């Protein structure tokens, strides 16, 4: 897979800085630009931020909405392989921070020994994580039972976004986030997570026992309908078998939008505090 010009600039800047790189991995229904404020926050804290694409990501939300089909048929392995290509181009082993499907991808890459420290925020399901709460079935269940989902780019209606992402927010902020950030997402990636425990060859799997995994923190929103606490806690219970440091934090009164809504700095500070303990900024 090719590294874009934008990604190349971020890699070059990170390597030239001598600082610890922090690679931010977005999830379904967002673009790399959703990490813009996080990147600034970590850069001011002394780190070198990178916000890689998923393969074929458009540059802007407007472009993504004009051509949603370009976001279809992206598998977890394709995305993980592209992100690993970015990591391999760095001079220093990076911190990985991922949200939702990006949280799962961060755990997958950490399981390959590619991360110094990992923070998985509202991470998606991998094989062995068994809970499937009612809110998940209500939110994405209709997509999971439709075989056509695999080949499609899935766009959420505002009502679906409000339930799955912004249920802890008022309607005005929910609408603002939907208009500013929401794009179509890969149906097959969604199916791979939803069927992780039904398909023994699933790509939604993470090596939780690799001693080179490094320190890992899972953060979850108390009111998250898309990745409820039962899922995050089940992920934690599997990850804590690792000899590395493994922690979990529940953010009170927060939903799935916790990386992009008005209170994102609290989540970013929690992330930074963990990273500072286990991977200092560097130069």
C-alpha cells in the first residue's frame, strides 16, 4: 500500500523531531481530521503526532460525502497493514491511540509488538470478546444481519448517530458533530467485528499475550451504546493476561463521541497521563 504525501510529511517531521511519535487511528464513520485537536494537544505536550488514513480516505468530509462508495470494502487487515507501514517508517516505536474500530486496530498492532504504549478508546470487538449488549444490537444489528452490508459503504442517519454516538449529548451538539464529522464507513469492517466470534478465520483478532505488547490502557464511556462497558471490560479481562501494564478507565456520563465532543480534553488528558508514565515525549 502506498503512503500518501500527507502521511510522508508527518513521518518525516516525526523522525526529524526526535520526539516519541503518537499515531492516532480513527474508526468507522470518521476521517483522520477528527484527530486534529488531539494532534495539537499532544504536539504541545512534546510528542510527534501522526494521523494516518485508512486506504482511499478522502481528504475532507465534503469529499467523502460526495463519493461515499470509495469508503466501502476496506477490511481490518488492509487498514492494519497500511497503519503498520506507517509505523515501520518511523525511527522510534510509537504510541498508538485508536478510537472505536481504531481502538481495535491499535490493539491488533500492539499484539504484533509494534507499539511502545497503546490507548484503545471504546475499542471494537475482537475474537474472544463475547458480550453483545442490547444497545449494540439496536444500533448496528440491522447492518449485521443484512448480507449486502459487506460490499457497501454504510452511512448512519442522524437518528442512528444520535443513538449510537451522541446519546450523552444534547440534540444541538449531536447535530453539530454529525454535520462536522460523520462520513460513510466500510460495511465489511463492521461485519468483521460483529462476526468475530462466529468466524474462526476472522481478521478481528488480537494477540493479547505477546510480551512485546507494551503498556495498554482501555478507555470507555459509561453511556456508550456502540461499545458498552461490558465489551470494553471483556477486552480488558483478556488483555490483562499480558505481562505488560494493563489498565481500564470508565469516563462518567460519556458516550461514543467522547473523542470529538465538547469534553474531549478530559479524555485526551487521561490518555496523555498514561502515555507520560510509560513513554516519555523524548527530545
